C-alpha cells in the first residue's frame, strides 16, 4: 500500500459495512473501526504487507501523532514494514531544452535564455520589466497545508526587499481574495492568476528566479523538483519531501553535496521572511546564484532510480510469499 497524504483518509459511517459486503466482525479496533465509524485507510495500513509513502522524511513524520493525522500509533506499530521512496517527475515533459510551452529553450550549458523567459513571464503577468529584480514564482493550491497564508504575511518583506511575485493557483476563497487584493494594491510588483494553466506553469518554472513552497506538511512535492530542472532556485520549508530533495545553502559543506536552494524552519511567516531576505542577498551575488542553479540542474529528479526502488520492494514481496 502506498500513502500519498495522510490528511485524506476515506472515513465513512459504520452502516457502509453491509453495503460493501464486509462482515460485521471486521468492525473492531484491529479492523475497520475508527472513532465509531470506518476508515478504509486504517484498514489498508492494518493489513498491507508493506507500506510505502513518497519520501523518507514523510515516512518518519507520519509516525507522530500530529503527522499521522490520528493514525500515528498504528504506523508506529507497523514501522518495520513502512518505508519512504521519493517521487520523481517526467523529465521528457519537464525539460527546458525541448519544452514547447516556454518562451525560449535553454540548457545547463547555456543559461542565457533564462533571462528571456523571465522577461516573457514579467510581461505575461504585467510585472515591471526588471532583469535585476528577483522574481519569485509560486505554483500551488491555495490552502493552509501549502502555507500560502504564511506567504501572504511575508508580502511586506517581498516588497521591502525589492522583489516581485508571480503566483498561479486556486483554492480557499479567502486566500484567493486576499492575494488578488494584494496584487491590486501593488501593480507591477505582485501578480496573481487564479486557476491552473499548464503552459503558464512551465513559464513560471523557466522564468522565475526562485520558486517558493512554504508547506506546513508535504508528502513529497513536485513543483520544487520541476524548479531544479529549470534552474529556478527552490525556497522551501523543512518538511517531508521538501527536506529530502533540497540541499540548503548552509548545509552544503557539511553534507558534502552542492547546495540547491534554501530551507526554513519552523514553518512560520517570520522564518519564511528571514529566508527570503537571505535568498535576496544570494541573488545579488551572481556567482553564488549561478552555482545554486547549476547544482539544481545537475540533480537527478527523474524516476530512474526511484522506480528501481519500487521494483526491488515488489520483488522482495513476491519472494517472501513463495513457499
């Protein structure tokens, strides 16, 4: 069984047991019963031979009472069969060298055309044409989980630091209204498109200088993987797969790997604002920023190795069931 997000659990009234043809003796604490109702997710976790989720850090987080969303105790009991395997992305679709959706194609060997994509993005969003201004991109569901309320609180920092923001997303009506109000109050600096547009999402990846993912919890996350692929430097919270896929600029020497972005903790507006200020300083150091971009572009975000991890797990399961 593979878990994506523990927040979505499939909880139903107990009367559904008869409708789905299960015996009533399955309604117990070691079966489907969950706070007086039934939970398909709990049943799956209870009876699966192996449990996977989409990042190692998230596999650890969901064993806590908070991260497990009520099922942390069960996952602690089943920790021996629980593992995290990172997601990947389709690198044939997310490829700046061949992408038909961006204004100008480019590669790690020649990043000059990223500037042209930035100009196209600024024009598309009616932002001021400013090559030397850091342009922050967001592609997200607008929700509490994704931390988009925290980014709203950090808007004064974005403005005071002389940055721009291009946001594409939809979700909570209140957040949508607040972002649109901020955009109206700051023309040329903050721009918001409500909804989802695949072509625009590709252009944001290709043209933004940094991509922000301030999630309160994130099983894996895909937008930061796309950002690495396009040379947009990720600014992310230290949770789930964001923790696993980005190497913070302050961790590179200790890890032995090259930095690919910025991470912040705790997941608060203050910590995010501080990291935005740090990123702004790094942006104006051209050598440092180029190193971040090139390290991201060199990162393997494909399914190549991750699919092999799933295949090995499935082979182990088959071998364990052989007489």
